[in-house]
C-alpha cells in the first residue's frame, strides 16, 4: 500500500535465512546463535540462559521482566499517522522539531484515553491485515531457517 503516508516495506527484509546462512558461512554454524522472539517474550530466563551458555557464562535464575519502551497500540498508531500529516520534520537525522516533540507527548497522553475495546479492535484488524498481506510469504524462508538453526518454528506458530 502506498498512499503517500504509509512507509514502504519490502517483505524480503524478514527472510532471516539469508543473514543466518551468511553469518554461519563467516563464523561457523556453532558460533552463530539464533533465538526466536517468542522465547524472549514467553520464557525470558530460558532465552537469557541460551545466550549466557553460548558465551560461556553460567545460568541465572531470574531476569528483570519490566517492559520498557513499549510500543503504542494499533489504535494509537492510527491516530499518530493522522497527526503526522500535519507535522513538518526538519528531515535531519537526530534533529527533532518542537512540533514533533509536542506530537509525541500528545500521542502518549492520547494512548491512555483510548478505551481498551478500541485498542483490542484495532489490534485484531491489524493482525487480519498482516495475515492477508503475508499469507504464505515466509513459508520457504521459515523452512530454510528451521534447517539452518534446528529450531522447531512450527511449534512457535510459524508456517513451515
């Protein structure tokens, strides 16, 4: 979708098998650790211990689980998309205009006042839209990723 406001995105960016295969060719398969995001989200101690064990550190019993820099919901992002149409950006990396700063503060406050039912409805609609767009787009890449890493991606909900 290119409506003049939507960012352009190439589905190929998320075909991770390319970068995994490249790193494995550079550093050797045993020197490349690939972990699924789902483990970070659902089993953070296990996730962290996989990294620690890979680099020769001992396991830990707990890890901080406080979420920081949590993204906005789909409903808030939709509102921000509209607000962004009226903001002039300096178009310089690292420079944020006062208008952009005010919009960020406003968006944060707005997020708190959108009813939960609207957030949930927007999330469902976004998930349906994503599913429609990607459909089977990553099946082949997921198969190759599973082969390269030995991960059971199907059990994590990936199409393989």
